[in-house]
């Protein structure tokens, strides 16, 4: 396999000078969306080596061959040129930290510091939590300009249903399907559930559907919408003030008065501790009160959290894991851009 590379280098003809702008060319190539992989092997001295690569691609099914490329300036070049085996890890959507770690210009020992791994074929390190892992025997090494191209025969692999990490135009992403898997009811205008529907309509419809499910849950617990919201807020963090609860509720478009909060206290769900500031007037003491859940309230909030999670999981299962992750990410970004004053986890 090393002879493949040596023979090509010996017969290599110099390529003509290019007039392409390197930065512009790199950006053009970046428009091609790829997966993100970490390739690992055992170094010449027995230490693990690993690099991040998005140049991975399949070559053949029979025999099972894959390839990837490595920069000649890489510190791991000698290790991969001499390795009999290497492992390709197709990273999961939540493993961008591994991508960054193995993209660093550092020694193999530093990259693997604090990371648990197991030995694979040819002692190639195997990382956990990946979407797919391919254990390969080096089949060929070819010249690729300022890179070398490594072709490997896949001897063993394992995979799971976790969505993969995606890289596009310099940013990490997650791949989702654009297929319409749910057909509209007979007679309904198809524009109601198409990509051409207005964003406002889609956001409002999604909110109304989700809130209806939550309202059913609240009714089962003999709570109205306001009481449900207050208990949820205290379940996230206690010791909130009247002013804070009223302000948080306003973000949902609901008007909460002190009487709603006091009513929950009268029912034994919460307790209100008066902790006035010495510099405040008696009329302002109520705004310095801190509100806590009682033991009975904590039991109810635990049930709210458990059943709310079940409702959300049931709805998201129909959507799919990649789509759920993408939806959560996009909505979080949308809120941050258009409503930057909304506190994190107001609920």
C-alpha cells in the first residue's frame, strides 16, 4: 500500500499553476453539505491518533471500500501512512465537541485525554456514542496533491438510529427530511400543511395544538391555565416574587394577578414568605415576598413534569428524532433573534 503512494510520487507530473482564489474556492466547496467523521488509528509508538475529516466517502459495496483524505502537513500523517487498520466514526448530532477536539493541531495523547475508548481491529481506538463506526484495513494510499487519499476495506461496522452531525458552509447542522409524511384530511386545502404556508400560521397552529394538550393535562389536575403556569414556573425555580411570576406570565399573553397566586397559597399548593427590604415602604413589601412550593405543591409539580414530558414525547415521536432536534434548535434561535428579552426557561 505504501508502494502505491511511492510509485505515484515518483511518476507525478507537476500540475499547472492555478489562478483560483484559495479562500473563494474553499467557500465554494463548503456549500457541499457533508457528514462529520473522526478517523482513529494506533500510532507508530503505540499511542492513539485521531483527526476530524469530512472528506469521507463510500467507494464500493463489493468489496466494501471507503476512502478519506489527510493533509500532508498533518502531525498524524506518518501514523496513518503506516497503520494497518483505522476506524471511521460518523459523529452523532450532539458530538460536535469531538469534531472540534480532533480538528485541533495537537498530539494524539492530548486529543484523547479524558476520553474513554476501546481497542478495535489493529488496536485502532473506538469512540462511543457515534451514529456509525467502521473498522477498516488499509487497502491503498494514493497521492492527492496536498493530501493523501486513504482507501480502506471495511471489515466490521456497527450503527444506531441517532441522527448524524452535518457540516455546511462552516457551521454544524442536522439533517432532516423534507418529505410530507402526513397527508391532509380529504377536502382540506393542501396549502394549510405545505412549505408555502405562512410562518405565522404554522407557529400559531403548532402553539394552539400543543397548548390544547397541556390544557387537557391541567384540567385533569383540576388546575386552570394560570395556576398550571405558576406551578410550572415554581417547579423550574422557587423563591420567585409576585412581580417575577406576573412578568413571566405576560410572555404567554396571559394576565396574572396577585389573587391567582394567593388562591394557590390558600389551597396549600404554595407558601408566600414575606422578606421585605428594610428600605422599602410597607406598600412595597408584597413585591419583596418570595414564593415557594409546599410539599403538596411539589408532589403536584412532579406529576406535571412527568405527564408533560410524556405528552411532548408522544407528539415528537410522530415527528421523528432528527426533526424534533431541528425544530427545537430552530425555535430556540428564532426566539433569541426576535424576542431577546425573554428570559431563559421562563416557564
